[in-house]
C-alpha cells in the first residue's frame, strides 16, 4: 500500500488508468517483469484507484494498493515509488509518503466472506461463444461486453477462463486450476452497477468500455479454492488488469466458529 499526500488542490480524475499504468511499468523497466509489457499475457499485477475517489486539497491523504502473486515484483514497485516519490497521475499530483505491505487472505477452509470489485470489471464474450449463450452478435471479430441481460452464465465462464490463464502463468503446474475443480469460484453474485467509461488503451487510442461492479460472496471449500480466490486478489479478475480494471478487495470475512459480527470486527 502506498500512502500518498496531495501536493496541490486537484479535481479527481476518473480516467486515471493510462497514466497510473505507465508509472507502474516505468517502475518495472529494466527488470525481468518489465519484459511482460505488451506481451498479451496477464501482467501478474493489479492495482486500485487512488482512494478515496474525491476532489482533494493540498495535503489530503490518499492510498493506492498494488497487488501481485510475486513479492519481488511488488518490491521493485515499492523501491521505485520510494526512490522517486513524486507521483503524478494525470492532473492529480501526489507525494509518496510511505509504502507498507499487506497480506490479504480469504481464509482457511470454512471461512465465509465477501469480495468487492474496487475498480470496474471488464468481461468480454468472444464472438464464437455468443451463439452458445443466445447473444446477438453484430458480426466480425469484435467481442461483446457483458451486460446484465446476457445472464450470469457467460460472466461466470469468462471469469473462470481468465483466472485459468493467470493460474497457468503464476501457479505451480501440478496444482489444479479453477476449471479443474468442482464448484463455482463464488457462492453469490450481487451486481452493484454497470457503467461505460472512456479508457486510454495506448497513447492516442481511447476506447469506451462497459464495466460492472460487484459484491461476490464466497465460502472457502478447501485449500485449492483458497488458492484460486487469493490468486484473484493478487492478479485481479477479468481483463485489462494492467489498466487497473478488475482490482478486488475482501470487505467481510467470518472465520469458522465466529459470528458475523465477530468476523466483521476481526476484519476491521
């Protein structure tokens, strides 16, 4: 977690994605992780927006979370932010005051909890699967953004397939991935909202993405399920995690034998 302070009064910019992504890749330049830039594979990290997401006055505190299954990657980012503490995210000027480490974990088997998308979730349905889900496709090779009218099945399938890719790249080969085990990743899916946002994908290229925000409930079935959920915390869910999309947080956690109230207190 990077602890930030605003260096000047500034309006909050919701289109922070491209500028913040560039800063993080700059921090990884010259390392083995920097070679992943634009290789088309999951990058192995995800990050939050600067939060809370409100207009700021000089001296206001903000925070930024960066997650990864690879501790050395995070160490490189942390060292760079501390060495170059001036952090300009578009028109939002910050100073990095400190960097601290966190170790989120969904909990041992039997733990119940809620994971919330801290940033918009990008789920696209490839054209060759649209007929399978009864989705009208406009033609061509363009993927279709998931919307509530498409039902939950394509969303669950795309999230699982995407997490499989991350598992293949960042987990041990001999361990089963999300699609290799019985049971869904989440027990419940509560849609908070869908919204469209312009995102600078590359310099000079802006696209409008249809995103969604969710609360996912879970009950940890076993150690494999725990690994898969923690991988989602480390890598993000859905696509374009290197743009800051699909970052997720644990918002509630109740361990076996605890009441809901005790779990909330313990997590807080």
